C-alpha cells in the first residue's frame, strides 16, 4: 500500500505471503492515479517516497530516480529505522483502519480479484470518511 502524507491510500495491491515487499514497489508506484491540483497540471507521480530497509536495492533506487521520484530509503547496516518512524506511523494507522473492516481481517475469498475488490471498497470508504470530516 502507498499512502499520502496524511494516511489516505493512493495505491493498493495484494500478493502472496511469500513475496518480498520490494517486488511490489514498482506496480504500486505505477498504479498511483493522477492527482488533481488547484493550480497547474495534474501530478502524475509522487514528489517523495519514504521506505524502510526492505526497499534498499540499487535497482529500485535507479528506477525511482529515472521516474523523477525523490526517495528516502533507509540503508541496511548504515541507518537506523528510527528516523523513518515519524513517517511510518501513517502507514501503520492506515493498515489499522483496514483491519477494522471485518471482511478483510482474513481472506475468505478464493479469487484474488474478489479480495482486491473488497480492499478497494474499504480504501474508498476510508477516503470518504476522512474527506467528509
């Protein structure tokens, strides 16, 4: 899941439990819809991407640089994850909002497309609740 700074989900994907998170980064970044702004053209990509040590790979850093996305990814063995903690809580909070949906607590659906549809509906409800305030 990729969220904006306040925790609203922008892009959601599902995968098997044995897939590493770094393999899902490229499809999630490609899946971010254009964002309408009050001034100027629509933004087609995020300005900055924060990630933990699980995304510390040279090919991901190069790919993000080629797309014009600034990245802040903790490096393995060099930096501690505590500096990214102030940004990480927004993801954890969004995951807690998704965990509040009873249907998504466990995957009962046999087809992945059905589970993704329920996840998209839950993300839509989260966005509606946050924007309605």
